[in-house]
C-alpha cells in the first residue's frame, strides 16, 4: 500500500492526507475503484488537466494547479456527472465537497505535499 503524504497549503503542513495518482492506471481508475473511506482524502492527479465525476457519480471540489503548485482554477463543487478542465494545468487536486471553502483555498495559493 502506498504511503500517504500530507497536504501543504502555502508552506503550512496540515492534517489532510493525500493519495497521489501519478501513473496512467492510477489516474484512470481514480476514485472509481476506491473504498468510500478513501474518497474522503485529497487526491492529487499528476499530470492532469481535466477530471470528471462520472464513476462514481459524486460531487468533488477540484483545484487545477501549474507545475509549481499554484492554484489556477477552482471548481467547487464539481457536480455529479460533470467534467472540468484547464489546458494550462499540470495537476488536479480532488477534495471532498465543501473542503475547498472550509480550508479557504483561493486562486494563487500554493499546494504541495510533505511526508
């Protein structure tokens, strides 16, 4: 099982755990094959510039970032059976619905991970 990293927002490490999807298969499967408890984590899809909520059909908060981790676009929530993208994005971060607002995330913030 992959070791989970912690979310870093603007240089501050927080308690949210991040599931990294950095292979074609892990990005393709995404949350579709994950148990419900895993869907309550933050998912980092990299490289990625578009996501969908088809399988499972559930809403998400999605943040698109550049290579440096700067938030370029926030789609919160991305409703069920929808898709969103940003051509300039290098990564997409998927949060449970409502978490982007809870963490007061804004365009221009920086996201990364720590061990």
